[in-house]
C-alpha cells in the first residue's frame, strides 16, 4: 500500500521535513517512510498504534498519556492523506482517530529507540504485556 505525496511548501505547513515516499509493508506490518532531508525510517504498526497522536492515547496533557498494551500483532488496514500535512492510519483494532503529521512521523523515526525503550519500560513497570 502506498500513499500519494502531493506537493506543498514546507514553510506553509510549518514543518521542517516533507515525506518523499510512504509505503506500508503488510507482511512485515511496517510503515516505510522517507523524507526529503535523506532520513528514512521503518516504523512498526505496533509502535505507531501505541504512540498514536490521538487524545485517546496522548490525553490532553503529558500527564494523561495512556500506556496501550496488547498490540504486538496490530496491523494497518488503511492509510489516507489528511490535507497536505499528515496521514490518518486506520488500524485493524479499529483505532483510527490519530492524525500523524509529517513532523510527528519524523520524530517517531528519529527518536524511535528512546520512545520504544520508554514504552517497554512503562509496560514492565505496570505489569502489562505487548501480547493480547
């Protein structure tokens, strides 16, 4: 599954990076995303789901963030463009409210080791599992 990238000025979108390719590898359950600055990332559907920018996951402040467990096997059903600045990901657990901006996707890629490590530590601290 590929998402078409439309042209727009990065300054107009208040973002420093612009995707050049977005491809979902269904068999691997990974979103491959390349940016115009040369950065490219492979982000698992599980990672994207548990770090969804939705209010359901992030809350309305950093202290309200929810630790989502049991999503090891989650996949992506659909990816749709949102204007010229983001994508909406529809996961197969029926979560679809997060809008992933280019800037947020880039941050998830660039800081993946730290964010994922923090997530795993929080699961352990709460006695939760990645498995359903």
